[in-house]
């Protein structure tokens, strides 16, 4: 095929509150109504986390292009225009189209009520499963289940199993558990087992951090640190032996840039070979950290820069996924064609195909035969990047 099969591994979708309300367990609907009725409380909560400059996405105009996030019938033409054959869908991180009670960059609206946040995550997963199922072209959407609260591990496992039955294709975890030890704690072993057994890749997405308060510099500090927090799952599961015990478990690190991967792997490989790790940290690991990365990890290099592309061999071409980050301002939509050329012109075709689609087919188990007709219709010509 002369055209490229492109899979965007970073798109966002959410429902307007009136629709989310119908997917909530009935016992939580009155609480959701009360939360929405107090937008100043929502603003204060967001400011307590990342400072006064709060990204928002509150538009309710159903005629606007961005509301493609609410409907596959609106979204598919946007994908066609961008040349994208399939996409992986994350929730909206903030605003009225974000999951109920869990719309503040991975923090519950009320930190004393994680059960409310868990209910909101379940509502989002139900809505997203219907979004994918009801699409006229469901094969073009990979919905990810949001499992944001894991204080009840059996309940989290059950939600992952439910999501798999409903047709969702992966799991989103917080970069760090709420009010619990890190992901290296053995209590989370059932989560790794079920995700491995069900072939549900685990994702972290950039956007979390520690509460910083509505203080000078808070927003800039938040965005300086936000990528580091999203990386942590890798070294937690690496050093605790989770990747060794679960060799078919896949991790995807999305919208947290890609330039960090190569220097981190060098650092961890040196640590693995050094005296400290020999004595205390590397027990039970049969491979170097970079080998586990190559076997089980991918970086969702949303709106990948030219400099990151030039470092692709140090990162590992087979581990790179590309994403448009629809519909966010920092993403490539609606100028994806120009942005792709700015990043990838001159890249050998085999590497171009791998990063823009082939790697994603493997990670998510997508059907090439089903997606090829879409790519043949809308994908850019591979030769145009020569």
C-alpha cells in the first residue's frame, strides 16, 4: 500500500454532564448535580492542585468541531480529514466533559470521597464503551478504561474485566496510587496479572502531580514536574520485578514527550550494573532495564518534535507510538498533515510506518486487514515524506 496506515495513540473524548449523569450509578446523581451547581468550588479545587491558571474545556455548543469528542459521527470526519485510520481514546482531563468527580488531572474532586471518584470512572467507562460500540466504524476506536481509584484492588480487577468484556482495549492508571504506597507494593499484583492475562496495556498519561496550592509559580511548577510523575510507573514495576514476573504485560507512557527515554534508560542500566543495585535493587531481574523497556514498553510520543524524531534510534523505533492529541490546543489537529511533515520528512519509510502505525497495531492487537481500506482512502502518501 502506498498510503500510510496512521494510528493516533493519543485522542481525548468525554461526554457533556447531562449524558454522563445517565451513566452514573443512580445513588451518585444528586451529588453530581450539586458539584456542577457550584462551579466556583470546582475552580477552587483545581487551583489548589495546579495553581490559578487552569486549562479548561467547558464548551457546550454541539455545533462546534471540538464536540466531535461527544459523538463518533462527528469524530470520524475529523479523523478522515487528518488522515488517521484509528485512534486510542483517553478521557478529557478537565472541564465539563471530564469524568464525574474525577476531572481535575487525575485527582478526585473531593479527596475525602474516593468512592465518588471511582463511581465517576465507572460512568466514563460505560459511556466510552457505548461510544465505541455505537460508532458506524467501531474498528477505528480503541477505548481505554479509566481505573483511577485502586484502594479496593478486587474492585479494580473487576472493573478491568468488565471493561474488557465491554470492548475496551486498555487501562489507564494514575501515575501513583492515592493515599497508598507506590505501584511496587505487592498488594497490586492482581492488577498486573489480570492486565497481562486479558492483553490490556496499562497507560499513564501526562497531567498529574502533587498538590501545589494557589501560590506564585504553581502552574509553571506543575508543568515542569508533570512528565516526571507520569514516568514513575516504569521504574516502580521494573525494580519490584513486576515486568520480570509478567513478561506479556505492556506499559504505554502517553503525552509525556519522548526525549526522556534514552537518558533514563542509560541511567537505569548504569544503576543495574553498579554496586548499589547489585547489592540491593536488581535481585531477581534477568535483564537490563533497557531490555525490559524494549520488550514491554512504548512511549506515546504525542505531537512528536523533530528533535525527538532525530533521537528515535536511541529511544528504540519499535517502542515509539505517535498521537495527534485531538482535540487539544497543543496537538496536531487540524493541521496534522503539515505537522507530520515537519517531524518526519526524510525518515526511511519502514521506520515511518512503524512509528505512525505498525507499532500500534502490535500493541493494541488491531486488525491490519480491517484498517487497511480506511488507510487506502485517507492516509497520506508514504512517498511524500521522502
